């Protein structure tokens, strides 16, 4: 997979998705009437990258699979609008995620932007599933100038990603880490007033909560943990900062970066854990299924391996 400039030879395959209702049915532009000449004109115009950057997502054999774009690049406000359309032949094969992650990287690392935003029709269930799966959440505080572009278009869902967000967090995308479930914590944004997250025992997490504790004032680079629990079930989340959680079930060792208040990990079996503070003053919060008991801890790794055997 690769991202490169659009080339004239891409026009026939670009026209293919324009005439494919399974691709265009939830898009608000009229693509059905486009011709090969229109696709070629779009590609020719795309060579000017001053306000819009359109790139081709291509296979290893350089076959055009779709277009990914940063539109309305606004250097003053340090943002751009993301857009993507792929051929039906590309769907489910990782091209969309590759193109999206790569163009966001270009926005932040090469163009030095601070924010990439985009919207989709609420009717576009496929796109919504895709963005949710990759950990993006709806936002509501879109500026009026941006909203103006979509005047008259209803039912739009907006998303954004900021420079510094951990948008490629694989465990979040996969939904699990070392066999432990990565869960979304219900979060309600308020216009220009932050967001509120919540979870309820037994409803949102699979146990009763008997204890809540949190770890704070930890310097950057410090590691804690190095133990497992025999019976305790816990939900771990990071409401502020960035903490890497390394989980080991005795045969698989995987990690997840917790940096989003709406993401948590449920550890409901004996799992060896280590926590690395990637950012000073990050806070780790834990909702636990039982009262504190030293008896429940396994602090020796070999003993842990014997226990899970
Ligand atoms: C875990 C990870 C994520 C208490 O007295 N009561 C408590 O409820 C807890 C959690 C700890 N303590 C005492 C025990 C130690 O003297 O606090 C001290 C520090 O505990 P520990 O060294 O176990 O902290 P971490 O950060 O290594 O591990 C903690 C939890 O203990 C553990 O259950 O899963 O966070």
C-alpha cells in the first residue's frame, strides 16, 4: 500500500467508484453524472496543493484504490478537512485505514497542522462503524465558518483529531489487548465546555464496584505494577494524561496507550500488568470488584506463570 500524487492513469478507476452506487449512496455530491473528462480534470487540478491536497491510495502494484484528501487547508487556524472515498474493491482490505492514518500523519508532521476534522451523513452506517472502530468520537463544537460549507445538509456527524492524539492506537482499534476487553466509556460532550464520562457497575462493566482508587503525581518515565491478581476484576482508565499499560496473560504480552478519558480496559482474569507513565501528572483510575487484599496479589512473575498454567 502506498500514498502518492494522483496521476492521469487513475481516472478510469476513479470513475468506477463515481458510478458505483454502493460507494456513493450516502455522499451528498452528485458523482453519477461525472465523465472520464471530469475525473481527468480533477486529477489535473489536484496538482495544485495550496489549499487542497488530494492523494491516491494505491496497491503494491500501483493500482488506484481510492482518493484521500485534506481540503480547505487553513494555515491561519492550523486545520484542514479530511475526506476519503475508496473503490468497493478496496473495502475491508485495510486501504481506507492506511490512507486515513497516512494523510493525518502528513497533516501533522509535514504540514504542521494542529487539527483535522471531517463529517459524514448519520445515514452512512458503514462510515460511522469505521470511525467508531478506530476510536474516533463525535464532536459538537465545529466553527460556524466550517458549518457554513454544509448549509442545508442535515444529519451530519462531525469528528476531529488533534495533533498529539494517539489515533493509531492498535489495541483501541482491535478492541482487545492481551485478551482483555478495551471498552468505550460513555462520554457526553458539551459545546465549548468539555465532556462528561460515566459508567455503571454491572451495566457498563461486568462486575460490582467495591473500591475505586487512582494513582497520581507520578513522574514521567516511572513504571508501576509488576503483579497480577488472582480473582480481582478491574476497569482501568486514564482521565488525564498518557499511560502505557503492558498486559501479559502468560503467553501473550501486549500494550495499549491510555490517553483518552472515554477508553478503558477491563481486566477480569489473572493478567500480569505494568504501567508506564508517558506523561508527567497523568492519572490512572481503577474501579475494582473487591476490597483491597494483599492475598489476591501475585508479585512474582514465575509464580504468576505457574498460576495461569
Ligand atoms: C493494580 C494496579 C493497576 C492500598 O492500601 N489499598 C489499595 O486499594 C491499593 C490499590 C493499594 N494499597 C497500597 C498497597 C501499597 O502499599 O498502596 C501501595 C501501593 O500499591 P501498589 O504498589 O500495589 O501500586 P501499583 O501501582 O503497583 O498497583 C496498583 C494496584 O495495587 C493494583 O491492584 O492493578 O495499580
